[in-house]
């Protein structure tokens, strides 16, 4: 019977997973909805069969032109949010790569659902309008609003307490838009800016010009006259250049290219001042490329404007164009005397263009010939030049090189504080005598650490682990999505990694007893009310055992809901007050605030009642805590038989009448460990001391030892 049920459950799970995956890949917008979203004078075309994109047309007097391509983000980049379900955005991208419109169609982010509300999310999304994929869009403090006027970089305001969520949205929007831009606008295929190689900044060796050529850091391409004339053969430009025809074996032009932002190139060709200047001009991911020509053709026309796109040559990579722009660098290059008069230009490639320094640079030199005077006919031919950077100077792209890396580096100080705090906790749980032999000292240490957990980990760093983490994993796995979305919240990742290790050593209590901000809030309130004279109510043992099973029922209901309905899961996870009390600091709709406050006040009467009886995350920790490899809390043979001191003092009621610790319900408050080490609290130790004292007094034989001086006197 049980085997049959397991097979049936497996089939149901497979069907649910297939349905969820299908829903995640299919757009939700109908034609009628698209017409409402893009009303006249815009005209919505037919959705393409091969690519889920709606062309949006604009009527101009006598002609119809393409105004934008509209699409849904989940069709191209279904990156899960913190609920395990992706954002779905309606994006309209114009032919120039600008965002004509961005709208939120659906999301399941816990922080915006009955939390901050959707207004901050919608305000955040509005910032993308009129920005371009060619810009480097960064989430910051609004310090560069000039980006909307065409700057290569632009900062948009994030959302407080939802930093990770909006970064996931940003990644979803950009990843989806880049895929459409590659298919429709000619952007480099496969050149996701987060999936390209990186210049190695630590590789340098002093070299002269010949050394750079020999090392492959400067590439030389020689173009002879006969190759140029051959390219024009059979066209109207054939034979128009007499000098070329007269000396076919002469050199037409020598072309040199190099990655100037490679330290071994830039530091050897530029003065220290100019090298620093170039570094200041480049943003992370940008490239500075040197192009030099010795010969007849000009790299720029007579009317070329510095700082604009060069007209004498172009750059491609993987057969698609990359925009380059003159960096307008005024410098003296450290080159041989024969090259001092050569034409050269340093062009800049911004990060969003997706140039991969690990791949060859495919430059094209444009040579134009003109035939005729009155109605001249122009014939242009392009000639390839360039080269590839040696592998020693570049890091190859990796599949996990996503924008979450910047979040980790931005929060390095917070992560360092957390690591130090975790190290202190490990030290304390190893039972140092300095703490364990001094009950008052241990109590102060614990209260101090709980304040650290509540104020720093919880309210400041937003590191509250949640049942949402578990339901998100279930939903992402069923839909066949990656779990990379966790990497956008480094505090959560680091805490989960630490807690996962402690499952094997100490069990579930390490998190629940020390690292849960809401648990810390409850305990601090409980201790404060006890100081005011309010005693805790001890639940009868039978009722306590039954009530502790409720949280496992809640956990099961949530996990089943996560398999069936995302919407229901969003509602059911509100049994957990963490978002209200920790993430949003009780600034929320009144029903949620009342629920959270009631649970905190409950702990004043029933010690950490929510944690012990209702918390689904605690239930999950209890299940995972069964990975514990050994019983680490020391016990004596007298514990439980006859001594009941630890059992009576255990506020969690996690010690049975026989003195055995129930590790599934133990929160590692260390009270029983302090009692165990105390000569004034542990009853067996007190009795042993008393018996020892009696033993030293009773067996005195005066006759055997003779009279002492005291007795004689």
C-alpha cells in the first residue's frame, strides 16, 4: 500500500512540476491585453512564432515603422525571486536599445506582498524608461541621473529592505532584454556582460615595443597594395588608385592593435600619470583599445569629431558589431622612433556591449574609392585586422559569473562582522571554562549575543532566515529552475552555510537558540518581563508534547502548498511573523502587526511559545537537526534519577524525567551545561562535596597519631 502511494505521489509531483515549468515558459499576455497596453497611435503586430515577441508599430504619415519589440521577461529569463518564482515583466525595447516601457505583470516577492506594498516596486521599475541597454545600469543612490541623457553609466535608486529582490528584478530585465536585442537589434550573440572574460589586473612585466609584439600583447597586421587592389577587382573602384597599381608588392598599411587597459600594455606604453588617467576614465568591465596605422589610409576623416564613433574602422566580435567611441586620449606613446608619427586612436568599449577580452578582436579597416565628379560613385571595401589576447592575461568566463558578485563585495564589511560573530559563537559552544563555570557571566554573554543577533543580524543586516527559503527551494526545484537567486542575499547564504554545518555538530538549536532574530526578540522580552516579576507558565508535560507537534503540521501544510499553489503559499507563509517584526520593523498593515506583537507578548507567559509550538522553520530545523552525529551535552548517571534540577530549570521543557536531552527541541541555551559545571547548582556535585567533607572529618584516630600541640595545650 505504501509503495503504491509513493508511486502515485511521484506521478502527481511530476505532473505538477511539468505544469509549473510550462507556465513559467509561457507568456500570459493576450492580444487584447497588448492592445490595451500599447494603444493608438501605436499598432500591435502579430506575435512571432519562433520568438515570443510582439512587434509594436508606429504610423508616420505615409509609412509604418517599427517602434518597439514587446515581450515578457519570464519567456527569456525566468530567474527565481525569493519565493522561488520569477518576476514577470512586460518590456518594450525600441530599435535603438532603449526601454520604451517596463511594467510588472506578476511577482511573488515576500517583501512586497502585504509588506512594503507594491508602490515601491512600481516606482523602482519606472526608472528604466528611456534608459538604454548600451548604458551600464547600476542600482545605487541616484547619484548619476544624467544617465538618461545618454551617459554610459546610470544609477537608479534601489528599495530599502528589498535590495536583493530589486537586484534579481534588474538581472531578469537585463538578461531578457539582451536576448531580444541579440535576435532583433544585432547585439553580440552570447555576449552577456556577466558571462565574459576579465582582464587580469595582477599580471605585469616591463617590456619595450618589440617585447610587447613578441609576447602577443600588440598585434601587427600588414596589408599590401595587391591585396587592396584585388578587393576592388570587378567593381567601379578597380584601378582608381595609381600608386597601388604601380607597386603591388609595397605595403599599403601596417595596423597595430592592443588592449590598452591590460597593465602589461598600458603601463609600458603610457606614462604613470596617463595610465592612472585611463584607469579613472574606465568603469568596471569597460575596455580601452589602441589602434595604430602606419601607411596611406586614415583612421579618421578630416571632419571627425573627437569623442565620437570612429568612421575609419569598426569592431566586431562573433560576427556582430560592437560600438566603439573615441576616448580622446592626449598622450605620448612609448613607441620606436619609426612609429612616432603614426596615426593612433584609443577607443572605449563600455561594459554593456559585452566585449569578451578572451576572444579575438575583429577590426575592419574601411577603404573607400570614389569614381566620377558630378555624380560620384563610392565603393567601399573592408579589410580585417586585430588579434587575440594571450590567455595568461585574461580570466576565462565562468557560468556563474553573475551580478550577485557585486552584492557580496559591496557588503564585505557586514559579512566580516557576521563571520566574527559566528566564530565567537563556535568558541562559546565549545564550553570554555571562562563562561561555563560562571553562571552570571554566561547569562550576560548570552543576552549580549542575542542583542547582536536581533540588532545586527536581524534589523540592520536583514539576515533573518525564513520558511520562505524552504518553500522557494521546493518551487524552484519543481519548476526546474536554478537556486542561484539565493546568491543575491549573501547574509542568508552565509547563515545557511553555517547552520548546515552545525546540524552535524550541535543539531537544530544553534540557529533557533542563538541566530534567529525573532527568537532573540522573544527571549529578550521574556527575560525583561521576568525581571518585572511576571512568571512563565509551564505547560503540562502531556500538552507540551502534543503542542510541539503542531509546528510539524504547519511545515507540512506549507511544503504541500508550495508544490500546488504559489498564491496560497504566499498567504500561508504569513503564519511566520519574521517579515513583520524583523524585515519591516513592525511598519505594516495592522493585522500583521497585531499577529507579530501577540506572538512576542505570548513569550512573556509561555517561554518562546511560537518557537516551540508553531514555527514551521523551527520544525524544518528540527528535521534537519537529526543529522547530528553525537550527543554533546554532558549528563551524569544521577541526572533524572533521582536529580530533576536541569529538567525543572529547562524553560524549553526539552529534558525528560530520565534526564535525557531531546535535541530536536533543545535550543542550546546552555543553562543545563552551566548547572552541570557548577558546584553550587548541580545537586550531585553539591552532595559529592558534602560527602567528601564528612569523609575528611570522621576517621580520626588520636591514639595512633598521638596528641597534637593544640590538644596538649
